[in-house]
C-alpha cells in the first residue's frame, strides 16, 4: 500500500487539508487554482455585493466551450449541409436538442450576465484607480461576447439567421471609411453566402474564443493584482482609503532582513523584497480573513452548480428555434437582428448614420472612458449621484430600445403593440 | 453558514444529476422507439416458436434511414413505417401497413418523400409529416400524390396518371407559354413556372387559382380560362410536378416510361404506316409487322430502329433519332399491335396534305405551343382584358388581313408590339405582344402567318 | 559618439526598422489574405437576355440578380437595384404609385430611386446597362449610374 501512497503523493504534493499550510498549498501549488489568493477577506465573498456575476459569466463561458465543441462533431459550416445538420441535431443525435439548447440559452445568459456584471462593477465603483484598465479589458470582453453571439447566430443557416446577419452586417457597413471593406472581409463577398458562413464559423470557434480566453486571463490576473474581488466599501472599518499602493510605499519601514535558513526552500514570493502589491492585512482585519479553501471555493462551487442546473433546466423545457432554410430571395417581414442588437436596429431605423455609427461608437467610447472621466475617488453611492444617474439612464434607455424593437415592432417595422400580434420572436 | 453552503452544493449536485438523467431519459425515449416496439410485437406474433419470438422482440431499436444522394435527400420515414416493404403486413394497422402497388419504387431505393412530400429528416410524427411551422412541404393529400410521378417521368405518358399528360397538353394548347416561361421558353408577363412545383406545394391554392385567378392573386392580369374542375386538377398535377430539381443520372434516365401506349403514340407520330402494315392494314412497301416480336429478338428490333442500313443494307427506312426508352416503347407496342387498332389509326387520317396544308398545320401547332392562344384565343377571337389598352382587350385576329399585309404581320410577330394606350396618363397595359424573332425561326413565323391568313373571315359589312 | 557606438546604434536602428517593416508587411499580407479574390456568388457583371424579353410598363424583377429592369417606350432601358440601402432587405415595386417599398423598416423610394420616407440613408442605385455584341442586355453592378441614365435599343 506504500506504492499507492507513493503514487498519490507524486500527484498531490501538498500538506493535508486539515493544516493551514495544506489549505494554502492547495491554492498556490495548484495550476488551476493558483489565480486565487490563499486567503480572502470575508467581505470579498459577499453575495449581495457582487452577486458572483463575474463567476456566473465565466461559468456560462465554460458551458459554451464544452457544448460548443460537442456540437462541432455534428456540424458542417457549408450552406446546404449546415441546415441539414441542424435538423440532424434536432432529430437523430443523442441529446442533440439538449446540447443545442444548452448552448443557445447559455449564450443568451452570458450576454445578459456580462451586461449585469458591468453594471455591478459600475455601481460599486470598482473601476476606480487602480482598476481602470481592467474595466477597459472588461468592455473589450463585452464586445467579444457580443461578437461571439453574433457569429454563432448565423451558423444554423435558417431564415432567422440569414436575415439577422444581413441586417447586422449592413448596420456595420455604415461605419465611415472602413465600414464597407470590413463588411466585405467578414462576408467574403458582397452578400451573405457560403463565404460568410465559413468565415463566421472560423471566427466563432477559433478566433474569437482565443481572444476571449486571452483577455479573460488578463482580466482575472488584474483582479488579483488590483487587490482582489470587490468589497463593499461602506462596510470597511476605519479605513478612509482602500487604495492599493503599487511598489514599496514611501512611509513604511523597510522589511526586516532575516537570515536565510539552511533547511528551508524559499518560494519566489518569499524572497522578493519590498511591499507586496496586494494589500497587507492589519491585525484587526486578520479576523475578517479566511482561507480560500473552503470558504471561497464552496461558494464558487455553489454558483457553478446553480448556473449549470439553471441552464440545464431551461434546456430541458425550452427549445432553440429553427425556421425554414435560408432563402436569399425571400425577406421575412419584419427582418430582425438578434435581440441584443435590436436596440441598435431601433436606433438605425430612425437614422442610419446617427443611429448605426455615431450612437454605438459614442456609447462604446464613453464606456471605455468612464474610469478616466470619473475624477471622484469615492466609491460611496452618496458621493456619486450624477454619474450614477447618467449610467442608469444609459442602461434604461438601452433596455427600452431593446424592448421596443422586440415587442413593439411588427411588419414593415411599424409600431404594433404586442397584444395585437407580434410577428417573429427574437431568440 | 458554511455548513448550509456545503449542503446547498451537494443538493445542487444531486439536482444536476437528476437533470442530466432527465436529459438522458428524454433523449432515450423518442416516440419512434414506442412505434418500433409495437411493430416488433406484431412481427413476433407471426413467429412460430418462443425462441424466435424472443429473438424478434430483442431487436435493438434504431433509426432507419435511406440515403438518396441521387435525389438529394435523406428519408427516415421507415423508422416508424416499418412494414412498407413487407407483404405479410398487408393488414397491419398504420403506420406499419404494407405499401402495395409500388412496383420498382421501393423505399429502400426511392425513399418516401419524393412522392409523398413531408420532412424526411424528422423522426417524430408531426415533424415527419411536415405539418409543422417552418417546413414548407407537408404531406400531399391522397388525391395529389400521383402528381409526384411527374417529377421524374417528365415525358410521355405515365401509366395510371392521365392527369399529368392532360395537364401538359392543356399547358401546351391553352397558351400558357404566352405569359409564363417554362424551361427558358415563354413570355415574361407572368412568373416563371420552371420551379413552380418546388415553391408552391399547396394543391388547393393551385386549383383555386386555375378556376379563378383573380380571386387568389388579386390584381393579376391572368384571364379566367373557365377551366372545368377536372382541367384545373390536371393543370394542378402538372404544376406540382415542375420541381426543377437536380437528380442523379439514374433518376433522370427514366424521364420516359417505355409503355406500349407511348409506343403507339410514336407509331402514329412517325407515320410508320406510310410504309408498313400490321396484319394487312397499312402500306405494302415494307414488311408486315404483325407478330414481329415473335420472329426477332428485342435487341434486333432495337438495332433496326437505330440503324436500319446495318441490318438490311439498301433499306430505305429512315434513321429515326429515338432515345433508348422511346425505342423500347415502340417495340413494346409492336408486341401488342393488332390490325383492328391499326385500322383505327388509318381511319383518322383524312385527305393527304399538301405542302401548304402542312405549313398551315405547323403554324397552328406553333400558335398553340408558344402561347399565342393564351391571349388571342384558340379560335383567334381575342377578348382577354387588357386595361388601358385601346379597345380594352386583346384584339381578335380574324380580321387582321383587313388592316395589315402579311409582311406587316410577320414584322409584328418578329419585333413585338406595344398596344397603344387609351389614356396616356394612366398605367401601362399589362399585356403586350412580345418579340419572337429570337425564339422562332423565320420559317416558323411564316407558317404562323400562313395559318392566320387561312383563318381570315371576310367581313360582310366591310367598308 | 564614437565610431563604435555609431555602428552599434546604426545596426540597432536597421534591425528595429527591419523588424517593424516585417511586422507591418505581415499585417498587410494578412489583410490581403482575408480579402477574397473570387466570389462564390452571382457575378456583378452579367447578361439578362434579349431586349424583346422585357415588357414595357411595370419593371421586371430578377430574383437572383436582385434588380428591376425598366423599359420605357420612348427612353429605353434602365436597371435599378432592388436592395434597400438601409439594411439590405429586398424592396418591392408597386405599379399603383410607381414607388419602391421596403418591408423591413418602411423605407419608400420614389420612381427615380430617391428616398421619400423612412430610414434609408441614400437613394437606390441604378446600374449601367449596355448592349453586348450578341444583342443581349448586359448589366454591370460595379458601375453605378445616375437615375437619368437610359439605354436606347
């Protein structure tokens, strides 16, 4: 049985989890977990502060990766076969409908959650110094999420897909100077056809996921380096500022130099001089600090399971739509973009240039600029009334536009209240 | 709190297990498995002993699929319709009943949807029968299934489906091509009908349209041809067969069914009786054909039709450019030809035709085939409404010689003509005379002019 | 600086310039790579048939090519695009008002293609139509012409 212990210990090289050292080593000796700090403040774990939206979004992404790869086994990105493969997934592939539903509803969920996460980060002021650039990365991740959802939307090659992408790429072509060129590059031609399907497929399964993963890595890394997960600032005791100092601060004393021990192996983090980048913990705060294992991990696990089971439940009962085979000769009336672009389409229906180019460009630029435009260092809600109002108006306006585009626009884009007759859902 | 969270985690994990099991169960219990089990019960009943019964009942369920690359489809109907090729299932309840009368059109070679319509990719009842949203091709009702024969058998008669031939005949003689293109030939006033059977799968719409075009297509310029219900049905059959689909070479090779009836049609068309007789009835120049299939092999007869000189050097029998199935049809007719039938053919021949008669007859044929009758009428009476044209309708051609010389008429046929408008500010009249010089040869146009002139009525009250 | 430093600097500069150029050229190559050289779609330049195939009055709509072919008694042929300039839906032409209507967002174009109503940002394109050597009409969608352009046959 020594052999078994030997095998086990060759794989698991930490101390037992009953020891504090073991609990720490579980984190920093493990490649998958070492992005976590070994210890977190209790405040970092507050559900009602972050709602774990970042985690939910990430878990939804993991669901999308796995279900997406599974779907790739049965899908060919060429025009006549693509639709037939969707039918095969619906009728003959074992758990085909379930997998496809998981993928679709996780995608919609991820768009919603990434948006909610952004709102949460904004409302808790968690984009302020030193986290400004991480906010920018976050906005880029939001755009990637929308891009992934958009490229995936075309793949079923039904009427819904074909015309949504026709409308979507035409909105994009309004961008000055490069709009037409970018549209041609995306489509591999002048209109949506086999070239577009193949290029969107490459973007959807290879290019955009890679960018997403790369930026997610940066995003998580920066969260750590910026001081860990967001904490409710008004709950912090005594401290006026919780800004992080990078590098050695001027006022504190130099660390004591201790003689190196001969029978100890030092990890890199024990040898570097100067104050560590993350916040140090004062003795009072020590009580508020817990080991990541099990406190943080159990919460993450619960959120993971809750996300997965929610998507699974929805997927058991709600089917992703599949309309007729794409027909370039027949424009459905109305032809609607995917729901998250319907606000944009509503704007564009009033003015192509203002609504399709100026408004979205302004929105994205303003979003990116928020951490740099906001000169108020306070995270308290009471001190930030103006910007909170502005942002809330922005959010509500977007939602309203989407609601109008979804429920109040019928054939010919005429205003038709939903209780009359809504033609065409927007899944 | 931590304990609660751990419990929650385990509860959710359990829930996840339940959900994945539910998903698996959902995936593992499609309705077709139930049908297959019922079918196996029926099959097992016919087994002689318990051992074979058990073996049958133990057959694992699986989706049955026919891959038809030549027809560009995949049909899974036989997943539930398990008895279609099994004669012992004659009296089984649906969906297991044997499909009698298929001839060579067995599901394993043809699938099912090529004739019946529906959604072959589906594996549940409603989806497969095509009665679902977003599938534009539902099952054809019983009355119209035979129209699908015309999707492959595009020429000649189809035994048992006279409606197709009737429909085609009506199309060619009632002038449809005057406004509608079919396979590239025809007018541009109405929609191209080449793929009409692929776009329009509703027999009900088609029939109502033929009976009253404006009731179904509001504002259409198509006149009401006052078809009978049978004629409307015949035309509907023909329309449903125009699917313009690409088919593998095997399927396109059977465009023509080599039936004795078609052979007879060719026998009359090619005027074999000009030289041959059957049992004494006919001409004496060439050998009598009665019982010829007993004297010679089929291959010999076929070769005779291809290359008469090879078989009888010095023979004056012309080389007819007939394709393989047409020759098969002729030979099939030869096997059944009787002197009485031939007498019938002979009696229909009227006076011998002079070259002028031939020209006029050819002109008359062209006048019908290229759709002129659609506007100018089968009796040249005109009368089809043409709003805002002078006179308000397509003119009759019975008095055209009063106003034009023959050369002027030939020029009009060649170059087309736009009718003068009644009210110059109003909308353009929908109907006009197209230019035919690129479609018809000069010879054809002259013959049409000859035909028109042969029909001129001398106006008693001519000024 | 002395000679040694100068050469060190020069080679360094050349090296960096070379690297930047290499990167720049690679990027340009990538962009060119992504631009298709052939299109798997109906051609932009094509024949539509004999002049006699087209009626006067209401335009003929060609589905695949997405164009309207107008034929006027006095002025001749004109070809208009059937693709709405707003978001790419296919417009319909109604004889009752001689206008183009788009079903998607209600854009209305006048008989000459100019925008009358709705969110379309610019007029419908008119394409050059010429007569080929064999007498057939040829349309070139890469050549946009003013709405007054006509081809007399």
